[in-house]
């Protein structure tokens, strides 16, 4: 069902599918729609966000009250020393983890307090994720890996395959479609992961040190592809990085230190 609706279903249908959501739901055909979002709402709003972990012996305040907005189509880099809470923050934005307090509003929808099923649905349609260590499924070919988000959201038929091939071509891997991850270099695997992240046109793409495991040449190539796909698809991009060269390409920088946002000078 999702797959059919993910293609060019009329907006009214797509709204209906998700009940009374105020969000423009799916964005397969119209990037303009994707960039605009609900009137007046940023793509991401984080307010008073905290994350505390209580272990048997002590308590770790990982995030201690984070506030920021990211506008539609923006490319924001998050920097900060190791241990400052960057990955925790990104995991919360992706709905992979739940905050201790505070709110995360994606495209006008408050994701804090959603149950597992709704969270999974939201992740599938709203957020793409690129990890430092690629996270490709070893038993699937490059093309099957790229197709996976489409199939997980109920898609089938040739439109998905066409899109997967087009994306693999965009990242320069059209001749590696049938290769398994183990037959690909690190840079190639990350390019497959990029194609996969864009497969269902998520309005928001989150990337946690996507070039961290690559040498500088491959890292540069992956970054160029990420930025060009981001522009082409009209995605809102939030990228965690240690690399000042990478962050210099962003439209805005958010710096974390000890679980807090450092005010810009
Ligand atoms: P960064 O990505 O900026 O390096 P992280 O978000 O991974 O930082 O981690 C922030 C801090 O929280 C670190 O000190 C880390 O050790 C701690 N931390 C993260 N996850 C857990 C956990 N599950 N239990 C205890 N401490 C954690
Ligand atoms: Mg990290």
C-alpha cells in the first residue's frame, strides 16, 4: 500500500493515509512540497531536549537542554568533541532513541511520546540515515540494499527498481549493481548507503560522520555526492562531523560541548 502511495498519489490521498496529520505527507514527486512543509514550521524543531542515562552506579547527563531549529532545505553541520553528545542527538532526531525530556518536532509532528509502531512509520517516511560504518546488509546486492527502504515501506514494482538504478548511477555505481558489500570498497559501500538513504525521498537526511571511515579522497567524493543529491532532492540535511573541511560546506554550524549547544560567537 505504501509503495503505491509513495509514488504520485494525489496529496489528498496521502494526507488521508496518515489520518489527521498536519504534515504534507509524502514527497515522491514534488520537491517543492517537501521544502515548504506545514506553513511556518521548520523541518526540525528541538526544544529543551535532555537525555540522561542511569547506570547501576552513576548517572550520565548526555544532553542537558538543547534548543535549535533547522529550516527546510538547510544543510546544518553539528560539530563538537568526542563524547559531546552528537550521535545521541542524531539518534534522537531519527527516532532511534527516546529523550528523557523535551521535544523534537519533525515537519510539524511531535515525535516525542510516539509509540513504536508510529515511530517506525515516521522513520520510514520522514528520515533517511547515513552511518559512519555504512550498515549495508551483507546478503543483499548493492541494488537490493538500495531498494530495501522502498520495499520496507510496502513498495513493489518497477518504479522502485528504476529509482534504485538511477540513484546508483548518480553515485557512479551503475556497474556495481549486482555486487555484494564485501565485493565493494569502503567508499563504494558508503555511496551505496547514500543511494539507499535517498531511495524513498525522505524530507530529512541525518548523517553521522559519513566520511569518518574513508580516506580523504573517497571522503571528498562521498561528501560531493551527498551535497549534490541533497540539492537535487531538496532534502534537509543534518550532518555530524569532526572534519572542518566538511563543515565549511554547510550553511550553518551547531557546536555541541558537554551536552549543550555552544552559542555562536
Ligand atoms: P559523540 O557522538 O559526540 O562522540 P555520544 O553521543 O556518542 O557522543 O556520547 C556522549 C556521551 O554519552 C559519551 O560520554 C558517552 O560515553 C555517553 N553515552 C552514550 N551512550 C551511552 C550509554 N548507553 N550509556 C552510558 N553512557 C553513554
Ligand atoms: Mg559519535
